C-alpha cells in the first residue's frame, strides 16, 4: 500500500483541481491511500462529492494555507506547524506517508522540505528533477529551479542524484549522464562545469555512464538519460520547452482549420494527430521530484488541471515503488567514499607491518 500526503490547498485552483486529480489516481492505482491536508471549508464541500476518494482518503483540517506569492522565509515562519503544506511534508518525516505532493509555492515548498526533512549527508543543496519527453523516449533534467548557480561539487552531486532517479524510474542499471554546456568540447564552458566534468570522469562510478558535455538540442534528442545543469538555465530550458510544445500545438490547430480541404485532410490523418497531441501534452509529464532530501517530495505545476495533478501524484507513486531514496543514498555514499583522502595513519601502520 502506497501512502501519499497531499497539500490540497496548493496551486492556482486548490481543492477544485487537486481532489478530482486524486480521484483519477484512485481509479488507476487501487493500492494507493491518501492523507489530505487543507482547510475544511474549502476541502470538504469537494471531498464529500467524491465518495470513492473519501473511502481511501483521510482528511486533516489545517488553519493556514501557503499563498502562491508568499516569500519562502515568510511561509516558513508563519506556516510552520499550522499550514497544509507543512503538515503534508511532516507526514513523510513521521512515516505516516511515503511521499508528499503539492502544487503550491515552489520556494516555500523547498524551504519547508529542507527544514523538515533535511538534506542527505554531504548534499549542500537539493535539486528539482523533471521528466523530459525526447525522440528516444524520456530523459531526466536537473536542476530545473531549486538553486540559482552552483559550484562543481554541487553539479557532480546533481549527476549522482539524477542517475539514481533514472535507475529507479527507467530501470537502467548504468544511466548515461551529460553536463549541459555551450559545446561538447572540453575547453568550452564555465570553469565550474569543466571541473564537474573532471570530477565525474575521475570518479568512474559503476552507477552511471558519464558521457561528457551535451548541448541544448541534445535534451530533445535524448542523447543521454540524465542532463545536469544548475537551476537558472534548467528552469529557462524547461519553460521554453513547455512553451514550444503549446506553440506547435496551436500552429497545428490553426493550420487544420484554415481551409475546408485542410479539415478534410485532418479527418484522414486524425489518428496520427491524436498520437502527436498525446506526446506533446505537457500535463502527462507534470511533476518535479525534490532530490537530495531524506524523504520524497514532488512539486506539481501550480496551473495544472486535474489530469496534470494526477500525473504528479503518479510520479511520486512510482518513486516510492522504485525505492528512490534508498538508491540515491547508496549512490551518494559510494561516490563520497571515493572522494575521501586515504587514511595516512593506516598506511603508515601497514608499512611498518611489512618491514
């Protein structure tokens, strides 16, 4: 049984979207149970109309809901202990839930998650990882907005985190990993990126296949399983891709309705266009996984509809089933153990014994 805690108040539409989204998950995943947090005056009128969800959901009233425009520090200061967002995260810490899902304020969700769950050993900053549709299938891109900037060690850590997620999600024993750069040549790019590349090559980990630098067009090609960057460029790339998908969909819609003959042609090619629309539907890939924490948190887009929110919940479901946290911790432990300098005293002792 997978137990999922829900911040029902998050997002642009709150319970009017989050709860119908949960109902879709119930219909597709019979082994799921929900712990739902929110204000009773907003949640109960919707929840009472969804008896199938009510049967597998436990509701808890919360006095406070974090607003989408709250500053993270303000939300953390005022929303701790009382808000639906904090309670949903805390349920993961206490073991009441396996994963937390929220469509709320990203900065506040990250701040509360770090404060409540703490980062894993040797991880300075968590990352947000997104699933990216590609020509070859799907890839993982991180970070897409948790941090702005990052040194070489943080980029190397992101590579470990992303590889662990690819192993869990795609069932690939040794995922391929690339660092996003302005060119594939080793002499190009910022020093932090070049140093991170050297660190990953020297580590030569069994848990990943480091392929060097990749460029922006390699993301859509699916050149590697995991694309690593810092949050500023990663977030811009994500928003550009989402906007481009909507732009192309609008172009197609306009072209198919331009003339009578175009509409006739659409009828003959309707199946192909339906498959294209399905692949370009950004709702299907909604959900950013917070990596590097001692617990699972998934962020849904604030503007997501019920189908989009359901996709974020199902992503969290899959991460629990794949034991993402355990696999991530094991990969990090191995990587950082290899970075430790040799024990000089032990080396001297061994030398003395051999004399």
